[in-house]
């Protein structure tokens, strides 16, 4: 998905954009609930994208509009991944604490320990 223009981001509340991003993630990756290790890796990658935007801004590679748009969008992705992780914990209880995937439907490693 291409990053939406700043005016589009501002047309919806942040919570609405987070919900929209969650729906996009579900369409792309399916309903599989991975283990904590997977969620942490994905969340770290998304947070790294926030850092990248900050670095590019500090290096003068982004206009103020690009900076605001990209930063806001990357933070929405961070929040959406965190929401998915919370949903997995509520849905699966203790199994969401496993470091590896327990679903048996994906290619992620299985057999982790809490």
C-alpha cells in the first residue's frame, strides 16, 4: 500500500487509520496469530521505519510534508501491529506468549516455550 497523502491521513482520526491498517494487514497476512517472538520482530521492523524517517529528515532528505506524512503513517503501522498482538493475546491467552508460532498453519517455527 502506498503511503497516503497527508491530507488523506488527516481526514480520518488516528484510531480510524489504525483500524484501516489492521484490516489491510489481515487481508495481506491472514488471521494467523504468531508467537511473541514474531510480533516483536515485526514491531521492531516497523519501529525501525520510524527511525529511518527521522534520520532522513535530519539528513535533509525529506520535505516537511513528506516527513509529517511518513512519520504519521509509520506510527500508524506500529500501532496496528501492537493492536494485532493485543488481539492475539486476548484470543489465545497464554499461547500468545510463546516465542514461536503455535498456529500450525504458517511457515513460522513451531514448538516454542512460554
